[in-house]
């Protein structure tokens, strides 16, 4: 397993449960245990987290809710829509969670699974045979594996190493994110379209915290000194009403503000070459306008682990079946996520954002 994010951790846990030996290689020394502000987990993500055995921990440390509101920039609620329970009626529609808490929960589950974990380590594919892959690790050791699962993210070096040329493409937008204390009245996601930013929103992540974000046209990162991040986000956020003034007063530490471009990626044709297969952001990525990035990655892990555990033959047919099962679900989510952003960039005033959201989420009620 190359990569210890949501997808890599999930595949590891599921394969270990099936009795398979797994080595997980993660480039970061700290396993990304503290990175990030918050994450919105909808029902289809929660369904996989329950399969991983971590749902109770997620429920206890997050904030569950069941609706989303569209507001004017001044905070006036224009439309409230009940969220679909895409994970089934026995799970909440949505849980907001601090991203480090999710990662630490998954890390513990990986450790408890008995997988071998190598932190601060990268992997290089040396060669493939019909039934295995030789891998050299950055610690100088070489190993042979029956299968390599590449979960090394949007900039996946493994994807390029096995000859897949697809690369992420900027969509023209960028997002500012920050964690902050939760105002008492914030009990769901509220989204404002328009104002000085294209989108301004927030999501409660616990009884005391939320994460807030504003989306604007992407800028050259070199033109934004990191020490100005808090000032830049506060400038954009300060024009919004409702709960935003209380949130904005806490945007003071530039080290706690994250700035990221929106990207689109969808590897077409297949997500494998020989005995190396991609999962998660290494295979696909969409803007967070539908909050489905982590959910799709977790679903990849669930489907791939099911197929591997149920078969004694790991061949092109199995990996192609994985691709075809997943791409039929991933493609409409990627396209809808990009379309919502494009409407904002193009200034389309009669865009049916709630309708597109509802239609896409209805599809996600089905099992992946």
C-alpha cells in the first residue's frame, strides 16, 4: 500500500480483516495526523466508515446534521434543503468532523489491524511480472508484492511511474479554509453564492468547532505570501453576514489558514497497469462543491477490497471490473462538482444548484 490517507488506510484495514498481509508505506513522518481543518462526510462515506469499524468514534467526535441552506451574502436564508441519507436511513445524512480526528481514528484502526507501517518512506516500482511487483523503498530495501495499491494522492508519483499520463487540471477556482470556534447557532452547512467570493460556507465539526471556507478565482500562489493568508481570508469573509462576523474574528493565525486550488482529474480506460492499481485521488479528484472527495475514495477502498477478498485470481479482468464499477459512479460526481463551480465562474444566475446537488446525491444512495 503506497499512501496512508483515507483510501490507503481503508484498503489496509479491510484487507487485513480478510487475512491478507499488508505493508503500508507513507511519505509523511507524522502520517498527516495533524494536517487539515475540517471535512464534510455524507452518508455514503459514513457507510464505509461503519464497515471499517470506526463509525462510533466518528459519531462521538463529529457533529451530525441533516440539511443544507443556501443564503444571500448578508446571511438571509433563501432555501433550505433536507440532505438525502445516502448511507441509508440508519445513518445521519451528514457529519462534520475535524480532519485530524478522522485521520487519527483511521491510523489507530490500521495499527490495530496488524499491518506493517513504514512512515517517512516512499516507494519506487522497479518492475512487474505476471504475478507480482518488485518495489524499492527509500530506506534502500527491496521487496516483492503480489499487488501494489497506489493511494498516493492527486500528485501520485506511482500513477506516472506505471505510464498513466492523466494529470490534474485546475478548474479556475481556489479555496481558503480555516478551523474556528462554532457559533451556537451553526447547526448545519450554510452556503452563500455571490458577494466578494464565489462561495462562502461553513460546516460544524464538533460541539465547539467548525471549519469555514471561501472560494474565489485561483491566483498565482507565489503572489500570496503565506504570512498574509489570514488577512486574505478575513478580507473575503468580512463582507458576509449571518454567523460570519463571529467566525471572521477568529481568522487571525496565517499558519492555520489553508489555500488550495480546485482541480479535476478522472483517469479514463482503466485504473491499473499489471499488478499496480490506483485508488482515491490518485485515480480521480473533483472540486469540493459536493463534498464527495473523501467519500469516493472510501468507496474505492471498499469495492477494491471486496473484489480482492472474494477472488483467488487477481488479473486484468478483476481490475477492469473494479474500474468499470467505480467510474460509472465517480464520473457523474466529478462532472456535477465541476459544473457547480463553472456556473459560478460564468455568472449563470439561473443555475439550478440545489437540483443538481439533489440529483447527484440521489444516485449515491445506491451501494457503490
